[in-house]
C-alpha cells in the first residue's frame, strides 16, 4: 500500500508542473566543481520564461550570476552561454518550448537541450551550477563549431558558422545528421520581466532557414570535413507577438549563439553537442577636438569578450582598411594617421576590431580636417574707396570659396572701437553676400582704413579701402588760428585793428583774446567768413610790450590758445613808469607750478623786481631784457584757496611801485559722493554718483573695481555714463570689494574716491527646495539664477556642517524666453539623516561663485516603523512577519523581501503582515520595502535563523499508510494523494 501512495504522489507532482509555492532556497551558494579545462564542450542553457511569471526574475538573476565574472560566484569563462526564450513575446520562443516533452511550467531552464533541467525560482546558483557541471562533462559526438558576425548596415548583420564532425563514419552511418540552431539575442532585452526590469540575453529570432518541421536547420556532416554556412539577418523582417518589428536593433547590444543538436529523428534525445557564440568586440575611439592637419594620434580602447582580439584596422570614409594591430597593447591602442591623405572638411574615421572567430565591431569618430589649399576670394562692394561717411554706414562684402567660406569679418583699426578688433558680418542668402551696418559715431573722426577678411578652413584673405568718418559729435580737432600781429615801424599806437583767420572742420563757436591779465574780449566774425576782427585801444596799457593771449573754440568745446607780444608806443602814453602783471590773471584758478610774468618800465630804469605771496618774504624776479620779468611758484607749498600775489618794482630813483592780484589755488581733484542702489537685479550691484565737488570744475572721471583685501585691480578704469554705474557681480568673488572713482578737474588734478561694498551671490540665486525630506528617497531641487550669460557649470553642493558632503551637477532647464533668469534642476538622494545646508556653486570664466542656499532636514524613515519578526524559526514552520507604520504615512504598498523574493503584505490598520515559511536550514536576510507618495524606501536588513525542526515520530494510520509533507512541491499534490487514498480505501471496502 505504501508503494501505491508514493507512486500517486509522484504522479500528482508531475501532473501539476506549473504550480509554484512561496518557499525559499538556502542562502549559501556552492562554487563550481568542474574546472573549465575539463569541459568536453560548451554548454548552453535555454531559459523558458514569460513576463507574467512572478518567480522567473529569480531564475534569470541567478543564471546571470553564473554567466558573469562575479566575486564568490561560479564563472565558466567561454564554456557556458544562456538565452532567455520569452514565450509570451516571441512566437519562435514558444515554438521551441513546445519541442520539449511534457507540459510547460515557468520558470524552467534546459541545459544542453534537456540533458539537465532545473525548474522553479531560485535563491542561489547551486542548482544551475550542478547542472552545468553535469552537462559539461558529458561525452558525446565530437563536433567543432565556430560562428562569426559582422554589422552590414542599419538592422542587417552577416553571419558565418563553420562546423566539423571530428569522427570517422561507418558503413551504416557514413554521415552525421544534426540540427543547427542559431539564436539572435539582445544582452539587454527589449522585453521586461515580472519586476519590470529588462531580461538578460533575451531571444529575438532564429537565423538561417528553418528547413524542418520544428525549429532549427537540418544539416549533414561528412567525417573530418568543414561545413560553412552563411546568411544575413535583418531585424525589420522579424517581429514580436505584438507586431513590433526588430528594425531598431543596436549592433552593440547583440550576440549570436550557435548550437548543434542531435537530430531527434535519429536518436532518442536531442542533446546539444557543441555551442559557440559571436560576441562583438568593444571598440571606443577617443574623440579628437579642433580642426586637424598633419599627423594625428588616434587613441582608444579595444577588447574582446569571451574571445581573443586578433586584428585592429582603420579606414576613412569606408575606404580601404589599414592594419594597425601592432598599435594595440591588449587593451589600449594608439596609432598615427596622416590627415593630409584626405581633403579638407569632415570625415568619418573608423576603427575595426576582429576577434579570433571573425566577429567584428567598428568604432567611429568624425574629424574636421584642414587641408584646403585654395583660398577664398573677397571684395568690398560698398562703400567705395575714399567714401566720406557719417551716422550709419552699410558695409557689403562678397566672398566665395571652393570648399566653403567659414567667416567674413571687418575692422577699422585705431578708430576707438575695440582698438583693432575683428567683428563679424552676417551672410545674406537673398543676395549671396555679407553685410553689416555700423554706427560711425562709435569710431573716431578722420581718415581710416576699412579692412575685411574672409577665411575658410585653412586660408585667410584680405581687402581694404580708405574711408573718412565725419561726425561732429566725435570732433576732437581744435580750430586753427592764423594771425600775423600788426607791426607799424616796430610798434603800435592808438586804436589797433586785430584781425585774424580762424578755421575748424565743423565750424568755429567763438574767438576771444586777452591783453596781459585783463578781461577776455570776444571777437566778431566778418560776413560769415573765416575772418574774426576786433578794435583794441592800445592806450589802455603802458608803453612797452603787451602780451596777447588768443583762444578759439569749436562746437565740441575743443580749443586752441596762442600767445603773441606786441610793442606799444603811444605819444600820450605813460612811458615814465609802468607796472603790469601779465599772468596770472585776476581770480584765476591755478594748480601745480605756475608762471608769473610782469611787464615793468620806468624812465629812470628798474633796479630790482620782487614778488611775494600773501604776507611772505619778498623774492627777486628775473628778466632777460629789462622789460619782462618772470618767475615760477610751486603752488603745492600753498594751501588750496585764495591768495594774493604782490609785485614791487624798485626804480632808478629807489622809488617802489607795487601791484597785486588775487588768485585761487586748487591742487585737489573732484570728490565724488557715491550711494549704492540696492534695487537692481540680483546679478548687478548699482551705484549712483549724486555729486562731484570741485572748486574749479570737473573734467572727466572713470571707475574700476579693486578687492579691499589685497588691492589688486580686477578691472581697467571705465567711463562713467550719466553718473550711473552697474557692475555684474558674476565677475567678482564673494568678499569685500571697493569701487574706485578716479576724477580729474579741468586743471588736471586727480582724486580717487572709494566706496566699499560686499558681494553676496545669494542675491542672484533663488533656490526652490524642500525644508525636510526622507533619507534614501530622491527629491528635486530647482534654482533660478539672475544672469546675463550662461554659466560654465552650476553645481549643487550639500554641506554637513562646514564640510562638503555631496556635489551634484545641475542641468540647465530654460532661459525663460530670453529674460535674465536661467533655471537649473537636480535630483538628489541623501542616505544619512541629519541637517544639511544646500549651496549653489556657479562656475564662470572669471571666478567660481557660491550662492547661499537653504537648509534641509533629512529624517530617517525607519523611525516611522516598528518591525516584528522572530530571530529564529524551525524549518517548514509558519511564522508571521509584521511591520507597524506610524499613523498618517498611508503607504500605497508594503512588501517584505526574503533574499531575492518579494511578497506584498496585508494591511490591518497601521499594521502590515504576512505568513511565511522557510523550508531549508540556514540564515536568511529580510527587509521591508515601503512605498509612500514621495517614493519607496527600504528598511534595515534583518536576519532570521532557520533551524532543524523538532523531530516527531511517524505515526501509522489505520490503513497502514504514511502521510508525507512535501513543502517543496506545495499542497496540491498532497490533496491529490489523499483523494486517491480515499478512493482506494473505498474500493478496498
């Protein structure tokens, strides 16, 4: 009776091959026992899987662990390959599963066509490892097999496979019949598994014609003769069950596995005899920047996976291949390419790597070569040579080149705009020429050369014409005075006609003269001519000499000043005694060293001439002719303000004669009153000059920025416009700075006024971020930066106290329709709880700027939960795993993970729990996964020990039969067994 029951149980488990239960294999994983060199052939595993299968991901992940070279995991090098046949996506995959006997269950992995098979989900690699070891040692028909693959173009690949039967035929079997299956595979599959992750090594289609009733290609091999088959495979000719074709394949995400099976028509099984794979080598060619010429070093990396790299070649624009295998050192390559072998322009440089089986891959870079030997032609069409221009000027240039004009530029050297800087012209496609309109007011008046240049990839040509710019606003040339003083027998007398010619390129404003130190007298223009005239009464001065000072001004306040001396002799004039201070004049403002000139005449002669300032001592003056006396005074020895100059002539009769005038000393430049304007944009700091104080009159003034700490100038002096200064702080570091106003008065005195200010880049940064968030969950940070130009880089720096904890690049989002505000975003995950400060680092060509940011509190989500699980359970015993979650959190999903398996928990209030059973002795890792609105966070890891269950004696039932619990097979087979027993018992009765 026991035998009958056991048979029924075994039958029932076979009858339900697709039934799976939530039980977990042990944690430990044994290493491979069979050495790679002991394999008799390459083993292939066919993973039968489907997207809907909940336990299939565990099978896939453990197969991948076996396939990849992972520490502490088995690795079979090139002696093991696997393919995932996803039957609910690819019809040929389902057809292949149909060829295996029995009903379908998922997941199931067949090794070497069914020599070994492993069903169900796996928590380790040991079952797969044992199957590979077993199949790899199987002795069968000796077959040699290789396959190679090349990318033709687009979604088309070329395949070649070579196979040899390495045994002698017999009279009854002179040839060997076999089945060839060639699997087209994506290592990163387009099809997702149950967890939503991409399948590993997902099957797309079989290659070669399927010339038999099942999958595969029937072949006949002669003893010791190589059979070579070749074909092309195009992705667009194949599709999945949803009707989507494979025209979007990526050659770098393809491998091909070829396997030879026994022909099942000739043998009782269809085991795999030999397998081979075509894996494209990896080729990465380093980019070469800039425009190239001459010999260029081409570098990069090339490697072959599960094969040896045997050849490295390159070509240009799909030309003839050149072998450079010697340049490869096992991983990196470096060879020299003569760019002069091709014409100028853009070219594709291809590097091809070939492995030992003939599978190739190509890496490509695009390079720009400068080998253009024909220069462009350029001509200025407008204006014409010698053109006189004012206001706006249109410049039109024609430029042509056989390869292509890369740019056309113009320059007006030494004209005040950028001091000989080339500026671009824009191409006008309607007229096939280059144009620009310039404002000639931005250039100085006068004769200039207009230069243009056109250039291609390797040549520059020039053209030039002469132009003259005439803008009254830019006039800096003073008038010219042409005067010959009147001379009547060596002296003048009475009323004298003072007439002169004065000319200016834009017109004379007025002409004036002064005799000695008297008042200025304006001259009259004669009939709108260049002649200016005035009548002077010479009796107003002493006989002797008179100093004429003449000034002429134009409309831009440019002026010229000349001096002339005229002899004066009037019959009624005073010739006995005359003393006159010629310079300085009354109330004149003076600075620096000044000249004092005095005319003195007496019939008794002048014995001595002296001067003094204010109440100081008398000082002698010098004379070359006994008529004009002179001296110099250093006004720096005097205080600023009014002073009195007194001169004294001692006549031959020892009689003193004196004269005095008042003059003003001003050796101090203008002092600026500066106020800072805090209402401007965040990236600007503004200043207003509210007043410029000077006793004599302000000339011009300019500004610059210097740092207060080290005084180094960060900018050249620049002109102040309309008493307003706005400075872009993206040029300045975050520290104290000084604004310097350098001002001159009309006497040439200079004065620097400073204004301290602090640069704080937080004013130009507006951060959008949370105030608190959960550790391990991703959150977004946005920043708005007020700036006129794009930053080189924007980084989010997260500080833990004063140390940088994390630096993340931010991505440019938008520039708000051309406004001065740019947006940047970043996604951030902080794993450790705590209080952090987020700052924005802006990298510019001038400096690295730091904008003060926001604080964020990162909280530990595990403080919201309480986990209830036992530390130890018996194997096969049911236990409850629970987690309590703080009220108000309201998770949308809560799971428990046992090793690589996950189970959704049932909710009861704020408690989430499930019933678990661990059938195998060992240590297990568990953790909870909680999904809330902000994301999903993972609890700490918990370990539970599964120990030997308490042994209970087996009790014999009344029928003499035994009840066996089979946890690994589930409850359904037990139920079936009990029903069968009941049926047998009833029949016995």
